[in-house]
C-alpha cells in the first residue's frame, strides 16, 4: 500500500478552510461508487453528489455504477464490493439490509465483511396503494385483506423494509396473498396493477402523490411532508426501524482512505444542495461516523431478529 502524504485531519482542515485539499496518495486511480439499485432514488442522488465532490477536490475520476439486483435486492452489488480491492477504489453505497440482513442469508457476507465509513441518509420509506383502494391506512388494509387478495410489491424479501412490513401485518393478524420483488416501484407499479400495495420511497411516487394513498411510513418518526400519516410502528406495534443508507468499504481498507471519503461526504451533507434536497423531499441527511454507524447496525440486527421471530423465519 502506498504511503499517504497527508493525514485526514489536514485534508479536513483544508476543506473547512474553503481551499482545495491535496488528496495525497488517495485517490490515485479512478474510484467507483457501487449503488445496488437503479438510478433516481435518494441513495443514487446523494452518492452522485459525493462522487462529484470527491472528483472535484482530488482531480481523479469518481463515478457511480448502478447494480440493481432485482429479486436479490442490493446483494449482488454488495458482493461486487466484497470481491473488490481494499484500496478505496470501490466503495459501496448500501442500505440497511446489506450489513444487517446480508450475514443471515448464506451468500458469503459476514458481519465484519465491510467497514462503515458512515451512515448519512434516512429515507422517507412508505407503504402506498392506488387512489381507488378501499383502504387508506393499515387498519383498513388489514380488514380488507381478511376477505380479499392483496399483492405486495417490494425491493427484496430479505430487506429490512419488507421484513418490517411482513412483521407489521402479522401483528395486525393478516397476510398478503402474494408478494414480488421489483427493481423499480413507482407510480406505474400501482397504475398498471403490478401490485396492490408497494413498499417504496416517497420520491418514487411524488409525481402522483395526489393520486395514491400513503398507508404508513416505515421509520422511527413521521415524515415531515406527510405529518398525518402514522408510522408502521404506531399502527401495528412492530419495532421502530430507520431505513437508512451509508457508505461502506471492504474490511481492511486503510483508515486514511476512510477518513478522506468521510470528509468529502460530510461536506456534501452540510452543503446548500444537500440541505435543499432534505427540505424538498422529506429525506433526512446527517452524519454518523464509523463508531456510531457500527452501534446502529448492532441495534438494527436485534430489531431484525425480533421481526424474524414474528414472521417465523
């Protein structure tokens, strides 16, 4: 591993002073950020912002590569990062499911496979139905599902939002007649009848928000743009769960590399562009470094284990 000429502290000081930091020995080669979902949602938008900032301050190419996994969710993309080098040239932009669910599904991801650089984004994640659905909240859905088939669309059965949805349904004593994984869940998913209820983010249905019903949001607090929509936890009693995204590198990546990426990410989050994104979309942007992110992951693993018991997994 090449020596690093500048410490992360010096890089951070230079950035905060408003200058152009010398990024030393990292990066010296093109950097790829792997986003394991299609373009367009929060993780993609924010990761592109971070990649652009890294390229700006370093002068080295930094790009985003989308690796949607369909029914396998984010795990094919996560495995690409896991199979990559430990020099910071491949960075994962991962949702909660990669470090929390991944170690339990036998695909080669272990609890310590990745080092979190930091968690920085909480999604306004929701359950939505078509505007003409005969229910408008989880209680109405539960009653309807007793005598009618309801199909759920999600981003992968192993993902935390999906597990929370199944656990919430179990606590409310109903089941979905069927479910399916999609790469994209947006207005078309409901209008085409691909699913009766979709487990997605607010941004993906924002264009048709007036024509759909938001039944619940999956998170520890209500979405600022939807103050009258109760959380899934409020309605069903399931454990609160933040649906978050963070930056990860393969275990063994030098701390100096982690520090540089963290510095750049924090600049993006605190920027006017980042704060505007948060205000306009209902997403929450913040920064939790390696230690805080590790503690969050451990707590979420306990929550997921509880949900698995509820749904019999």
